[in-house]
C-alpha cells in the first residue's frame, strides 16, 4: 500500500509540474507572438518614415521654406557627394589592379 501511495504522490507531482510547464509554454508563446507583432509594426513605421523622407526629397523646392528640412537636405547632398567621390576612388582602384608577379627566387 505504501508503494501505491508513493506512486500516487509522484503522479500528482508530475501532473502539477506538467501543468506548470504548459502554462509557462503558453505564456512564452504569447510573449513571442506579441514581440513579433511589435517588430512588424515597428517595420511598418520605418517604411512610412522612409516614404516620408522620399517625398521630402522629391519635393525639396516646395519644402525649402522649412529650415529643418533644408539642413537635412544639405546633409543628404553632402553625403551623395562623398559617395560619388568614394565610388570614383573605388573604380580607379579597380582599373589599376596589380598584375600577378612571379615569386622572388631568393637563393
């Protein structure tokens, strides 16, 4: 009879543990779903911000009355100039690739 009682206690403890594990799994699943939804919404916000920025760049003449916009557009222009200079440097290096050299014979 003692072994039946111990077996019953072990079964009860296993059931309690299984319930606890299942509740934790459900909680973690809900947390993961919420985190994915948050990341999706954050991505949508970033996409809209990019769209706004592209609109501003396309309509720079109309928005020139706003000093904040003109400062940012000037920064973009400087970055484009820097990109163009670096691309020219890259292309120049690409054209002047070193010819393969014979290994030196040091006898």
